[in-house]
């Protein structure tokens, strides 16, 4: 068989220079890979920026609504306390009603404060204990 025979197939080592010029080199592949990596990095960076902007916007508006809710709840509790004093005033007098409501609130505040202190103390001991 010869090169001029139509059934003749060249081996991989006998490629013509024209066929070699069509094949990308390793350097071309590496350059394309680096370009693809840069493109991916830039796209990921833009995605994360837009994601952070979205989270910041939603967090800001969520915080505003949360603060507004706390303010409204605080006003409701003030109205409840004033209403309790007014409701109890005819029964035990205005000073007695005031003292009773303030006393109940002080006891509740003290119990909540002691509970908070106990929980913070448990948290503190969890971080200060050594592995004995």
C-alpha cells in the first residue's frame, strides 16, 4: 500500500503539517482555561455582590419592621399598665393600684433578670471549663 492508494491510512506520527496546524496546542488550552476561570470568577463575584445587596436590603427593612413592632408592643404594654392602674383605682385607691401594679412588674422583672443571669452563667461556664 502506498500514500496514493485510497485505502491507505496514515499513522498518528505521519500527520501532515496542515493537519497539525488545525489542532490546538497545550498552551492554547491552558490560555482558554485561564480565560474561562477569569470569566467564571467575575460572574461569581457579581452574583455574590448582588446576593449581598439583596440580603442587606432585606435585613435593613426587616430590622426596621422589627424595631417598629417592638415600639408598638411597648406602647401596648404601657397602655395595659395604665389601664390596670385605672381599673384597680376604684377598688384599692389610686396609690394602692399604682403600688400593686409596680410591685407585680418589679417581681416579674426580677424573676426574668434572675433567669437571664442563670442562663448567661451557664453559657459562661461552658466556655471557661477546661477538659478535665
